[in-house]
């Protein structure tokens, strides 16, 4: 092989090795094990990183026997990571093995113990947060948990509880805190629990300093309130607030959409004007239905009052057109009576 060809092969091989090493190191640091990494001697770092990455893969894929053996071998090969004055490594191994066996609720409690007993300075702090987030994500996606040791039910509530705990612990200044709170809000919204979803989106919108996240949260708040409205037979408090409570307007769908429109110049991308038009149509139609109620009972005077209200307050709506037609019809009936 020509010399330049040998050099190319060598360079490529070195690049591949560095790439693999960097990927493993990034994964370990993401797992919060940078403190372990620093305690290992320089000569053993490569082996340590690869061993930890392998253990994680074994746990993630449910190879529990092999994972436990690998953990024991890790303690033998790197005794410096297991301090005699702390049992944090043993707790972490216990939690990982519970997770490997699919006992997510028990594993989550073990990870919480690490967080509570050793705090942010613990060498498994980030790893425990990461694992609790993964477990909560699985529960919110419909993973079942065992109740009373016999029954199995979907763990939505458990997932929400864990995510909320993460959010409270790290706050909305931390990316995982934002992700956890958003995951809870999205789960509630997908399951049509709009009050709970609105509460979480409101918390995100008020406290999150990331503009895009706050923007999405405000839009989600409006969607939740709009989705809660059940039709003209019900009150319109979710659309515009309660009549005798002006403050409630600020928690309504209309207020959220108007805030969004005023704060974000490109609101047209989200068809905000169409949403506000829809709300006006719904409000007008509800009043029109009240007029119809009186109309059916022969009380044309009261009916006309409501038809006039629809035309006055929402002149550009379809309900206003129908109200005008009813007024013309009623005025004709009055002429016949004379």
C-alpha cells in the first residue's frame, strides 16, 4: 500500500477511536457519573467509561443477570468508586436492578432516596434524575404499575407525581425541570384533563424564562380553555370568564389568545384571529339559542331582546345573520296580529 494510503487509514482509525471515546464520555457525563470518572486513575479511565456504558446498555435492554455481574466486576476493578463511608453506589445498583426487572415504581423510590439523602452533591444525582424522568415518561405513556401487589393499572398518576417532583426539585430554570413540567401538562391535555393541563401550562408560562417554551405554554392554555367549552347549553366561563367576576376573564380562552396576539408579532401563523372569531361565533350562538328558547314558548318580546343583543354585540357572526332573519319574521307576525 502507498505511504499516503497508510497515513489515511491511520488517521481514519484515530478519528473513529476519538469519536467513540467522546460519545461514551458524553453519555457518562449525562448520567451524572462525572464524579466517579474523576476518582478513577488516569490509566483506567478508558476501561471505566466503556464498562459503565456497557452496564447501562444491559440495564436498558433488561439483561439483569449480566448487568448485576458487570456491576460486581466494576466494584472489584475500581474499588475507589465505592467509598466505605457511603452506600450511595449500593443504592444506585439496587435502583438500576429494579428498573432492569421492570419494577419501575420501586426503582423510582430508590432513585428518590439517592436524591434526598445525598442531594445535588451526590455522584449519582444527575443519573437519578435522569432515571426518574425515564420512568415517569413510561408511566405517562401508559406503562402499568402493580397495585396492592395484585392488580395492574396504568400509571398516569404515578408518572405525573414523579414528573412534578422533578419540577419542584430542580425548578423551571433547569432543562430537565422544564421537560418534566411540560410532559405532565401534555399528558393531562392528551387525556382531556383540561383543568389540570391548564394549571401546569400556567405555571410554565409564568415561571419559565425560555421564551419559546413560555410562548407554547400560553397557546396551550388557550387551547385547554377552548376545548373545555361544551356547547351553547352550558356556561361560557371558559371562553370569556364569569359575568360577575371580571378577574376570571384573564383565565379565559379569549384572554389567552388576545395576550398571545399582542405579545407575539407572528400570531397569524397560529391562526389566532380565526380562533377569536370562533369564540365570538360560539358566544353569539349561545345568545341566539336563548332567543330561540323564548321563541318556542311564544314569548317573542324576550326572544327579540336576545336577537337584538346578538346583532349588537357580534354583528359579523353567522348567529347575527340568523338573528336578523328571526327579527324580520317576528315583525311580520306582529303585522299580521294588527
